[in-house]
């Protein structure tokens, strides 16, 4: 997946982590396909396994199904590991 963010400029600080202050990940936009939020949850799971402190916020419309409530429940169920 293409990342339009310049990670040379925008990246977590190295060695300057604040205990108890997790780095926030943001997935924003219209999510027309389940794989986008699924990949964000997979990324969060990977980072948490590395003993890193992160949170994930998914903002925007979840619309890979006509019922947005269904989509929100589907991603919440997927993230309930």
C-alpha cells in the first residue's frame, strides 16, 4: 500500500519515548474496503508485540458494506484479540 507520508520528517522519536504516553496511529479517510482498517489493526498488533506503546484511531466512513454499523462491528470484532 502506498504511504503518502514522508517518514523522514514524520516518524516517532528515537530513544525519546514518554512512558505512559503511547504514540497515536491514525487511519483517516473513506474506507471502501475492509483490508484498509484490517491492515491498520494488523500493524497495531505487530507494534504491541514489540513491547511498544501505541494506540490506533480509525476516522472516516467505514463503507465496504452498505450498513456502516455492520462495518464498525466487523472491524471491532477483528480487533478483539
